[in-house]
C-alpha cells in the first residue's frame, strides 16, 4: 500500500519480492515510511483476492467510489506473463527517440531527491555496477552485450563534431585521475 502524507492510502497493489520499492512503476513512489505491506507470505491467488478486496473496500477515485488511484479493480496482474518478441519490438520502437521536457526531467529529479533506498537494493546495485565496470580495464565490460557494426557507426556519427565544455572536460579529467589513484592503492 502506498500512502499520502496524511497516512491515507492512494494505491493498493500485489507485489512480489522488492516491488514495493521499485521506482519503475506506474504509480508515484512515496517515501519509504509511506510504503506498507498489508500481508506477506500469501499464495498468488490469496494475494490477488486480498488486492481485489482492499480496492473494493477503499474504492477508486476514477469511478467515484473511493480514495484510491488504482485504475483497475485488482486481481488482474501479469505475473509470469511472457511477452512475445513482436510485442517487445513494438514497445521498444515506442520508447526509442522519446525526449522528455526539462520540466519533466526536473520533476523526476525532485521525486527521487532524498529517496532512501533499502540496504539490500544498494548492495544489489553495487554488485551489478561492479560487474559491468572494470577498473582494471577502465572501460565498461557489459557481459554478453555487444554493439553491432551499424550501432557502433550510429554512436560514432552522433558524437562527431560534438563540442564538450571546459567544465565537462575538467570533470572527466578528475574522474580519470581518481580512478587511476584508486587503482594504485
């Protein structure tokens, strides 16, 4: 359950694992202290039933029956759903080239500022980033992911003639120096 500042719920959802803390969600992620587990260790069916029950009891704003921002009556999750290659390609095309306004970027930044991440999340992220970035080689080492020649060409062409500010050059230089110093420790 996600709660407003006054403690009233605005979203009820069925989650799995650490989904309650997942920022890639259709609903705005509240501060940690306003995220609550209603029940744990339920079967899939029990979880969906409880979600439907809670949404029914609290009601939805869009239907004029209550206080929740849920857009469905619940119980219709897609756990275990396998998305076809065609669907993934369609979704990929929709997202490619999408630009966000500065206002939208600022709103995202504000919503994430001060966000407290659980230690488990921080450890997982750290492990992933260490795997992807090797200080020895000083370059990304994305395992199993290689750019095609066409992709490399596009990246190269997009960077040609690009002007880098003095501030950016200084920050890159400092970062490289820090990396080299850490490597020598």
